[in-house]
């Protein structure tokens, strides 16, 4: 039995967080957030160089053959660092290309995606759930419109949800029109994307069980992102409470704040175990994998929202400023909560999946 | 119990209404003349006894005896007609009451009339980087050199800081005295080389507050309110005043109504969200709090009218407002769903609807910070309201 | 304008609480709670002597002609004192007999009820709401079964909900079989009551708007009882925190507990205004009276449960003992919450009444 | 990650299962012979290395090297077969580990074997009226007179107090020493004229705890564990042990399953409550916490198996259990509705179903008190887990 991280897994997280923190300086992150771009090349390059996009690609296909657990650790570190870029779409595309039977698409794109040279984002549409997807594709070209596509301007590929719950990979080009939203989450700006007979490759037909599996992986990766973000906010609040003095005391000595910080930690640390289990259940293809992914997405996104709010309160005025930066994570929590469906949507799904 | 204002008040209401009808017709005024028109209206309203009621005629006020009901009727009628009331801001809310109580005749003459006219706009200079709720830990220094105070230091969280022409500030003038005894209350003209300011951008992206830097800034020796070293005391009166003015049942009721509208607009499981059993529970659960808050403010007003003490409930209104506002914002966040991914349009432009709530959500976070954090509020309820012993750490820090 | 208590109203509360506290000593209350009776004559006699049961009876009919507001003040004080006895049934019966067109019933019973000589409890049945009532009565005799009837053994009269939402007054006697529940609330033991052709008087026919009005009054009186109970628990916790020392300090100095006590006060004091308004709206027959009664019942009963739980936690071990007595109020909070319909039932009603 | 226990453990499980199958057949035993049968089973299970694993053979244990997985497998298999494990209670959980670490040879010989046999039942004598979480404020005194300690005072909240034959107690032996330095850890035979006891009735109506009164009670001079004045230290080791043993994922999972069953049984708006959208949200919301708790306990076990430190999560399990249990109880209270008006049948008789939850609800209140209140737990997480500075008031009190 083993249900805690081994040294390799810890190394993945530490290395990544270290490299990203170094590359993505606060000035760079702030500049990105105030700018109009939707892609930050340096942090992307750092993850590419670590070969992390190929983490879940089987060794036979040139990847590291690791699992969703490791991908979740990466997602957590990126969430902690508030890294911009369509990391989750990239992971999903790597999984999809690794498991599709469309060898042409795989041969054409997998290597570039796994190496991070080709940028791929996800474009699900509808109300996020597969049954509501609406892009029409005949496996050669696709048409339809999808809102809330992260980093659309930077993407060469769109992992797209198609009508009745299939998945197509659509190529960027003149047939793809991109209309940037004023995104709440400034670190992951999204766009509305319109496909007008854009070049498309079918990866999974509607009804293929791998579609739900891919969607479940997306839920777990967002849950992990939320975990990382919540961890950052909790850590920052604790350091602040130790340094900042009031009434001649570090404010962390005041019992009310101390308990608020404990509550934050209680929102973070136990949920980490839930994320691990959700990833593990997915990797092992356990019966409860889909249901656990739904519960983890709902639980972690609620926790993230709660922790960011509490962190702002724990900081007082400074936490409410744009400059201090909690703002960035608060907005990421809004994104994580809504994207792929709100907590209540996934809780209702989890109830149904339990046969209730 | 009687929630009506009574016959006398209704007669007074008619009078106010007639006045407004006669005097307030902004649609007929050219834009360029508007400022003068508003000033003239205020003057007339003051002469009629509707504005600047607490201010002696000597300084340009209407010098009316306090009447909670009349004040409420005036507020309601002016608000209804969107007629301008007293010049808003810290100057009228905080500085003028302080000057009336503690200022010299010269200070009153110098500052009250231009503040009432809106010519002097006052920033509050209490907080500093690092003070937080511990306002008495002032580090900005002022030294009396000849007939001038020389000021050095930094102030933060000054609202209306962009427009401010003057500041009332807590500064340390007696470095050797105790924490509270070394502070004085100075008035400072902000239009001088020794003063610079910087906007603080908030989560919403807007700049509601400013930071001020004092580098050998000057102010006349006589611009001190109260004695040297009495500034902490001087500031306490005004702060109390501020706390009482923040809570507002109408505002909260309004927010709640908007939440109900949002629930009608948004869809959930294929029907209007307001038909969803969970949403109905959430709304009516909040409504229990909103109504408790509303009728508590009637209760406080009723006590004030009859000259009775409302007791502990008066200490609760600010915190209630914050917490209920929080609940409303959280429920809204649940309701808006994907629309929360889109930022509201910048201030001044028109938002597209549901995503406007994002501002409300972030605003609810800001509320818990403005005017004292919730932890301080809870301390106050416990210590002043329930008479529990004072916090040791705070005691030791004093 | 006047929206706070005047000296007469304060006198009602103070006198009553004083008298009841004196008569209903802690030993007496404890003995009642450990006993098998369902009626405590001394506290009943005290309220009778103050002529409070006739509070809402019009002066023309020999009462004081006051309103539900004053009755709510009485209910609050009784809740604070945890007084046993079917006080709320008695009030409702007095209101019903004052407003019924059945003069025979009024002449026969009103005086005894208003003076407290005749004890009357309520027996609504179904799921509490008028549309679910099920006792059948032809105005002479009644049959049917009702659960959760307080003080049934002591009652001479049963204010009973009849089929389709009417109200009958049923006389105790051989045709009424009483089966005592093991009641959670030991201070207000209830029974299942079976009417088998028991003597009955129609007070209101189904569809009479006075039925809903009576039910609304019941909701407000329970809300007031909950307010009084919550007030007691909050007060007790504050005194305890001032007296009890730990680590050389009165525990009320510890910020976490201080904030918990503030939260208790926040659960009590603002809700008082809601109870006042609900009673006032009923007295003035305002449009929102019914809806406000529902919201007040739901809100106050939630507050009561929360405050009793918090009070127990604030006390530590002693609060969890039977002897200390918080137990009594905790069980009353369970009663108040369930009786007449749970908070969620009344919130759903309030949503419907708002036209949502 | 690997949630299975591995091949070795599964082989061991087979072995344990075979042992139980062979040795544990209580249905074939007369009621009057049961006690002896259980004792014999325990003896055999100890010889097989399944019970009393941490106790040296010398004192009757099986002296096995620590193996978290084996211990878990044994727990699972014995529980499954409802076979008796070690004698439950404070004696085995708290006193024996303390004696093994701090006791004299004589004490071990005197007390461990009869405790293991269940002949000595131990009450914990830490709390006193007025101590609460401040356990070190012990006032019960013991004075050494000749070769005996003479004990006077009162202890409270002793679980199993009705059956207890002995007590391990904190008493003040050095009245002139500091708060923590004046305490000693004594063992006391409760069967003597100087000791009387009284049950404490709890909210549920049951008497889980007892109060003990010492009026010149006596205990031999040698029945002190550790040095004079070292009692506080001696007690800390065992308390840690207790805290770790309270949390239990299986128990919580079980409670949650029962809540789900309740939601299936009860009706809401004319359909099974579990079909109600609000109930479904409430259940799955709680389930997120239940699963977090469950997999956190796997994580802690996994760390223990591999000899790693689990970190802050270990400090959270007790509080999580309490808070989640609270949530479950509150949701149950919502679900049972009118059935909450009826009290559960007295212990020992069979309850009628939903109203059994009332006990659970009251129990959830009791949980937050047993084993440290939630405020203390939060302090521990903040101070030990997050390394925040110590509370001033507590510091001053020491």
C-alpha cells in the first residue's frame, strides 16, 4: 500500500513550481494580466522543456507513460503559480491523441503536442457537459460556435466537443474566427471561437466511452488547479500573519485570525487527498472514477473560492488591492468554479451516478 | 407598534415635496450651468431648513433642532426626486462634526463654509501602511518648526483621494509620549510640493483609494484640532459617526431585490432558476436576514426618535450588512454560472447584465474591509455589547 | 412612528418572566422534566392570574384587547423560561373563540379559556399545513387521529384541524383516547390523540380565511418562543464566559469564544425585530402578514437550533450534561423547528406566496 | 499510488481469517461460559501474535514488531467476524503505553497483566470541575504521609467510570512548584472508603461519564508513575496517543451511509427525500468532505507504513471528524422532520428508525467536547501545524 507521494512525484511538483516561479516573475505575470495577449511563452516553454506535456503519453509513443495523478500534480503546481496558458487543454489533447484510433491525427499532431511545440486548447461548448456539445463535424471540416475557449489566439489546435458528445481536433486557420471575451480570469483569457468549415479530425465518435473518460480527466485537472491555487492563498495568508504586526503582536497570534487560518488549512489539506484519489481512481479505471471526478471538481472548486475569499479577509485592505495579487487567484477561483460546469451541476451528476 | 411616520411628518413631507417640485428642475438646465444650479438649489434647501441642519446659521447651515423623522423624510423625498443633498464625502460626514465640537472659531470659519460648498474636498488621513485596525500605531511625524508643522510620512486607504484638496490626519507629534498620547489631529492643504499621491488599484480594477506621501509637507501651527497629543480622542468622535452612517437597510433591500431579479433571469435545469427548489430556499433564507436587518434599522430609528437607547443592536448593523451582503454575493455567484467568466464592462459604460454581479461579489469582499474588518466588529459586539473582558493582546499593545 | 417596545409592553415581559421564574423553580422544572405528567399547574396558574390568556380577547368580550405582538412577548418570555404547558394552544383557542361566528361555542368556552381555567391545546395533524388536516367533524362529533398534541392529558379542549382546512373545538372525554409519545422536548410532552365521535364544535369552515390567519398566529407565537429560548441560551453562555476561568483568564477574554458569543448575539438580537414585525403585520392585517409569519417561523427556528448548539459548545462538558439544563432548551429547539412544519416547508411557502 | 495492502498482507489476512474461523465460534458457547471462552480466545490470539502486539511477552503480550498494515488487517478481520480484540478502554489505550514507557518494573508487573485480562478497569482522572481545556490547573491534592499518598479532591468526566476499579490521575503534590511542575501521576485503587463516585447524566439521558470524590483516599507511595512533579509530562504521552485513536474514517463513512439510507426512507414533497434536489446537493456536498477525510486517513496510514511524516493533516483528523459529523447530524435533523419530536428508545431496546438520529444529533454535540473542544483543536492546527505564535492568554496562564 502506498497513498502518499514518492520522491519522483515530489520532484515533479517541486521542480515544476521552482522553474515556473523563476521564469514567471511577478513582473511578467502582472504584465501579462494587464496586457491583451492570451498566451505567455516563457512559462509554456519551461513546462515543455521539462517534457511534462508528454507525461501521460505511453512510452511506446515517446512519452513518459505516467498517469493522471502526475498530470494533476503538474496542474496543481501551475495553479499555485497562477500560470497562464492552456495547460489543461494541452494535457487533454495529449491523452486524446494517445488513445484515439485515428492514427493519422495521432501521427500528425501527438509529437508536437507532447513536446509543447504545438499549442492545443479545449473548446467544449454548450453547458460543458458532453450531451450539450454542438459543433458539427464530418471528420474533415467542422462548423459551430463555442464560448470560453482559453488561449484561443495562441492555439494551433482545438480539442472540440462535437454534437451528441464526440470529440474532434480542429486546426486553427482562416476558417476559425476568434473573438476575445473580457475575461474575469485575467491569467487565462478566453474567447468565443467560430468554426466555419475548419479542418477537423475525428478523435472519438459520439458514444465512445473515452469521451466521458477525457471529460473526467478534465474535471480532475481543474480540481488540481484549484487545489494549487487554494494552497497558494493559504500559504500567503499564513506568512502575512506571521510578519504583519498590530497592537505590538504578529496578527497570527490573535485567536480569531489563527482560527481563520486553521480553517483555510482545513479547506486545503484534506481535499488534497480527494484529488489524489480521484486521479488514482481514473488511472486504475475504477468503477467510481467518474463519480469521484465529479465530486472532486465540485468540492475543490468550492474550497478554492472559500479560501481566496478568506485570504482576502485575512489580509485586510492590502489583500483587496490589485497589486498585491490575491486578486489573480480570486479570479482564477471564479474561472475554475464555472468552467466545465458548476459545483451544483457536478453534485447533481454525482447523485445520479450513485443511483440516487 | 406603528411604522408610519405620523401626521406631522406627512404634513412635513408635503412641504418638502412642494419645495422640491418648485425648485428642482434639472432637465431645464444647460449642462454648463449645472454646477451653479445645484449650488443655488442647495442654498435654497438650506434656507428652507432641509440641508445642513446640524450646522449653525453663522457658518451657513440651517441650524435646526435634531429631528430623526424630519431628517428621514427629507432623505426619502430628496432621494425620490434625485435632488442633491448635502455635499457628500468625508468633509461633511467626519471633519465638520469634529470641527463643530472641537475646532477653534477660526478653524470653523476657515473650513466649514468651503467644505459645505464643495470647494474643499477632504481626504481622511488615518491609516498607514502597516496600521490596519491598530489605528493608533501612527508613524507619520509632524514637528513644530516656528509657526509651521513639518510633516513626513505616508497615509493610505484615503477614499476620494483623487479629488481631495485637503486632509484631516492623525500624526505623531510627541514621539516620547505613550502610544495614544503622542498623536495630534492636523489639517493639511494637499496642494503643495511636499505632498504627492498615488491611486491604489483594487480587485475590481478601479481605483477607489489613494496613497499619500508627505515629504517635508507644511501646515500652519494653528491647523491643529484639539490640543497637542489629543488627536486620538479627537478622531474617536468622528469615527463613531462614520460607523453609524455605513449601514443602510434600503441598500441591502435593493441588493436582495436584484438577486431575486437575477434568479428570475437565469436558467437552471431548464427552468427559471427561481423555480429551482434549492434557489428558493437560498433566497428565502437570506430574506429572513434581510428582513431582520431592515426592521432592526426601523427599531434603531424608532429609539432615536423617542430618545431611547437601542442597545446592542446598534453595534451589529455594520457587520450584518457585510455578512448578508456576502451571502447575497455568494448566491449570485452560484446563479450567474458561466456569465461569471466574463468581466463586467468598465465603470461608466453599460454592463450586459448578469456579469455585473461580479463587481458585487468583489465589492462584498471589499465591504468587510472598509470601515473595520469583521473581526474588529465582532470584538466590539463582544466587548461593548456583551461586556466581555478586553482582548489581552490588544490591551498589551496599548 | 414607534417600532420598539413601550413601557407597558416591557412590563408584560418583565412581569411575566419574573413571576414565572419565581414560581417555576429549577427544581420544579427538573422534576417536571423527569416526571410523567404533561402539565405544570403552577406556571400555568401564574400566567392565568396575570390574565394573559385573555390578552388578545377583545375588551367587549371581557379581554384586554391587545394584539399578537403582546401575545408574542408573552410567548417569548415563556420560551425563555422553558415553561411547560400548552400556552400556544391556549392563545390560539382564545383568538379562535373571539373571532368565530359560533356564538354557542364562544359563550360556552371563551371565558374559561381566557381565564386559564379551561386548558386547551392544539391538534392540527397531517403535515401541519391546513390542506393536510384530516379529522372529520360534522360540527357535533369528530373522528380521526392526530399526532404530536402537547399536554393532551391536561386539556379539556382540543383546537383541532379538520378535513380540508377547517377548525373544530373538540371536548375531552371518553371518546378521546390519548397515547403519550416519548417526547424529545421533555418540557412539552406530546401525545397521539384519537377522537372517536368526540363532542365537537365547528369554529371555522374549510376555506374561511380566519383559518390561515390562526395558523399564521401560531407560526409567529412559535417564532417568539424560539426567540426567548435562544435569548436564554445566549445570556447563559455570556454569563458563563465571564465567570469561568481557564489559563488564569475568564474564558470570555479568548477571542475565539468572544466571537462565538458575538455570533450568538447576532443570531438573537436582529431576529427580535423580525418577530416584532411579523406580529405587527398580523395585527395590522398587512398584505405580507402570512408570508412574514412563514419567514419568521423558519428564520427563528433555525436561529434557535444554531444558538443552542453553539451554547453547548461554548460551555464545554458542563453544557452537555443533563443537569446543567441547556439540554432543556436544546430539546425545545428541536420541537420548535419541527412543529407546524420545518423551516424548509415555510421557506418554500414563502417563495410561493411571493409569486416566485 | 496503490491502495491495496499488497501480497504479503493478503497472505497474512488468510492466516488471520483461518485462525478466527478455527477459534471463534461463540454461537456454540453457553452464555455462562462466554467470559472464559472470550478470555481463552484472547489468549490464543495473543499467542498467534494478533493481539497485544506492542506488549512484551514478559507481561503477557505477543511482542511483535510494529507493522501498520498487519495491525490494519487484524482490525479488519476481527471486526468483520465480530471477534473480540484487546480489552477496550483507557487501561489498554492510555495507561499501559504509559507504564511501558515510564513505569517501574514493579508497576508493570502489578498492573499490565490484570489490565490486559480486563480485571482492572481504569478511569482517567485528569479533568476537574473548572479545568476544562486547561488540564494543568489541577487542584486535587496528594500528600505523602509515611508510605502513603493521602488524596483529597474531585475528578470529573471519567468515562467508563461506573465499571472502573482503578484510576490514573493527575494530582498536585508540590503545591509550591509552578503550575505544571507541581503535578504527579498517581495510580489509585477505587475500591476504598475514601473514594465515592456519581454518574453524570448527559443530554441524551445516558450516563457516559462519572464524577469521583476523594476524601482522604490512600494509595501506596510507590504507585507514582515517573518522578514527583513530572506528572504533566507523563500524561502528555498518553494524551497524544488518545488523540490519534479517536478519528476513524470507517465510522464516518458508516454515518454517511446511514444518512443516505435515511434520505431514501424519508419523504419530501411527496417523493423520497433523496430525489429532492436540495437533499441531493446536501448529501454530495457532505460526501466531498467524507471522501477527503477517508483518503486523508489512508494517507496517514500510508505515511506510517513507510515511516514518513504525514504532516499537518494528522492534526486535522479529529476536528474534521467532529465537523463532518456535525454536518451529517444537522442534515439528518432536516430530514427526520416530525420524527425528531419523538425520543429514541432507551439504550438496549430497539429504536423505531429515523428518531434514532436524535441520539446522533446530540452525540455530534458531545463529540466536539470529548477529546478537546474544537477551539483547542483549531489552536493546535494553527500553532503546531502552521507554526503561528502561541496565544498570549494561554501563555500568560502557564
